[in-house]
């Protein structure tokens, strides 16, 4: 399962409204090679499922990831922090053995 915090949910709904994204759009999260710790997170809006997608729903929001990324994202929470010192969207990943200072890359 992949989870979403209340703050991230509010921001996602705000973005979907601002960008006029319909109810068929969902959050796609994935893990790609790169970053100072070896792996980086990627997040987009999408409206087309792929054959090996893993589909979850939390707080009424559909979250989709590919099978390979799910191995790294199991039990992860997508969060959001705003304000002057805010990080924007970030991932609280219990599988990460270390993260970089920017919070955008990790290692397992």
C-alpha cells in the first residue's frame, strides 16, 4: 500500500483544480535511477494505466505505481510541507536506509 497525508491530499486537489484535470487523472509515483543517494522519486498526474501498474486508493485519491517502483515504495506515505521552510511534496519511506539532504533521493 502507498498512503497519502492530509496535506498532500489538499495540495493534489488544489493542483487538479488549478490545472483543470478531470476525475480520471490520478497520481503516478515512481522510482528512477539518479540523485546523490542512487535512487530518486518521481511524481506526475496521469490518466492512462499501464499493464503492470499497482493501483491503490487512500483518502479517496488513486495512487498508481509500476511494479518495480512498488518494491521500493511499499508502505510509503506521500506528504506535503508548505511555507517558507517547506519541502513541497516529499516521501516518508520506511524502506530507505539513507536519504540525501534535499530529500529527493534515497538508497535501500
